C-alpha cells in the first residue's frame, strides 16, 4: 500500500468522495472518556469546503455531549469498495430555520414527528481538523484477486493496489 498525503482541494475531494460513498459513519463524542460514546449516523452531505453535515435531535445525548465538548471523531466504512475514512474535527450545532431548510432530508421525517418543523430538529456541522483514509486504487475485484492469488500461491501481497494517507484541508 502506498502513501499519498493530500492537501487543500485534493483533500476535500477525497473526504467528499469517501464520506458520501459510505453515507453512514460511527459518530463518536466524549473522546477523552472510556469507552468512547459512538452511534451510527447518516451523512446528509459533505460540502465544497469539506464540512460534514448531519441531522440530529437536539434532545439526543450526542447533542448534549457536543455542547460540553465539540471534538468528535467520525469513522466511515465502505466495505464493498474497500474504502475507509477517519475524520476528527469540531462539531457545531445549528437550530436556525435556514440551515434546517437547507440540510433537511425527507428520510429524516422518520425520526421527527413534525418533520422539519419539529422543535427538536438540529443540524450538526463537523469541520475536519485531521483525517486519514485508506482506499483501493483499482477496486474491489482486483484487490480480491490479488489476495486470492497470494493465498493460492503461498506468496504474500504487497497490497500495492491501495493507497492511504492524510487528507489535510
């Protein structure tokens, strides 16, 4: 596996591609406690600045935890394409109508009785501070073939079809 550290627009593109491909992440809070609190969250979007957006209930534990400590860690896994992304950053909670209107998804109605007009709707923006990714350059089929060939021949794979690195915005 080769290392490819990305910066600025390349980093934003990688974060956007990998996070939006996976769509679901483990959203972790209270990073200084053990065990770390984590829960699955559905990503609404990753914007052109690399910020990650989520819909959440303002009465959820995660929102209370973010109000005490804005540091969060997100783990995205797209197992079908062997793509993984870890993002640490600072979370901000929005309750204003314009942000809720902009980020609302009809799928979120399942969580909120009154839809986007529910008083508990909040939007969380995570601004990445640090991220690390693992990605196959050639896709699942070639990666799988490489591992199967190594297993059949008794050789080891150098995992050269993959790339990993930091993505600094």
